C-alpha cells in the first residue's frame, strides 16, 4: 500500500508539472456589426472554435473600415476585421504600423447603393449635384464611391454616413440622396418597395472580383505575438468552413443579428459565396496596387519589398 501511494503521488506530481495551455485574449475591432462576413469572429466564439484554440476575443464594433483601421494603428486593439484595402494601403504607404494577416471579403456584390422608391434618381449617372453615402474614410465603401466618381465622371458629393442603420435614417429623412447598405440590412425595405437599388459594389470595375476588405494587425503586436495570430487565423478559417457546412452556425448568426434563419440563409447564399470570405489570398493584388494610385490613395505603387512587408498572411 505504501508503494502504491508513492506511485500515485508521483503520478499526481507529474500531472501538475505539465503546464496547462493558457488562453490568450485578443482585442478586435470589427466594422459593421451583423454583416455575414463580419460575423465570423462572433459565430466562431459561439461555436466554441476560438476557445478550442485557447483564444478569448474582446470585440469592439465600429461604424466602418476607417474606424477599424485607426483602432489597429493606435494599438488600442490587436486585430482589425473588414478594413478597406485602399485605406490600408494608404496608411501603410505613410508609415502606419499596420500589416495584412488575411483577406476578409473578395468582390463587392454584397454592397449596394439605393434611393427612396419615389426618388427621381434612376442610376449613378443621375447623381450630379446629389450626395452619395459611404461609411467612413478608408473603408471599402469609401474606395468604391471614389471609384464610382472616377469611372462614371460623377459630380456627386461623397458623404460619410456611418453604418447601414444610420445611413438609412439619413436617406429616408432626405439628408442624403443616395445611401449604401449590405445584407441583411436593407432587405426588408427592398421587399416592401421602400427603396430601390441603383448600383452594386461590383459596378465599380476596379473592385469587381478583387479583394475589397482585409484582416489586419498592429505591426508591433504581430511581431511579438505571431504564434497567437497564427492560432487566430486557424480558428478563423475553421469558422468560415463551419458557416457553410454547420446548420447550427446559421442559427447562431440569425440569433446574433436578430433575424429569421430564412433571411440569414438568403444573406449568405445570395450575397456571400464561400470563396468571397476565403482569408487565404488577397485576389488581384497587382491591379489593386495600381488602382490605389489611380484613385489617389497612394502616391506611388507599393514596391515588391513593401508588399512583402505588408502582406503577412499565416500559411494554412
């Protein structure tokens, strides 16, 4: 019995000597609460995926990619979700401590611009002298509206209006002529014929089929916590897979946003093919670099060396 007790105590000591994996806390800034693409971190948390990778996420929602980017640059958060690609390139070219750790959305079919049903505006070409909305400076909507103005030679006045909800209020009250939105926001108003779509984000040819929003990290944080960022990206990828394969993920998203499962499914299936939120590759990078100059987000094309420094996507 004495020898048995000694063995048990030795085994217990061995177990206690093995260090437990500590959970790391990541601070995230995410543009536009409730969009399908921006809900990966929330759904992954509710599914227990980030916990499985020993991560706790503290999430701050912003009014758009510009605010998200600023939070990352200032170091008040570690990672930003859905920062506009043009805004990120602009900030990086000016020396901001921001790095790309993944693509967030490729293509712009989820974004649309609309007017009240009784508006005389039928298309973007009817917007001379009108105001046209985007969320925040440096956001994907900012980049797309800038592209609209150049592509169609518009004389419209771009106006920052924040998120879809505040934008809708400004449009319906007559403060802004053309609003912007992304599903599921605006679907009810479309179905009730209260608003009309006059343009899609894909109508801006420089953004069609290219990555428009990014996952970014503060450069100092990435340098000191690379292993943690690698785990975050593993959990993020796993969540993306679940959002297209696990029916429970759709239920959790619907509950998070406060919509029906049918509307959640419509949002996903009609506007977000799985490839659109694949984080592994920034699509169309060579063209994006040139477009950033054309649209005056950068003074000169980023060099190969600069791109190698900016793009630090962890391998799958």
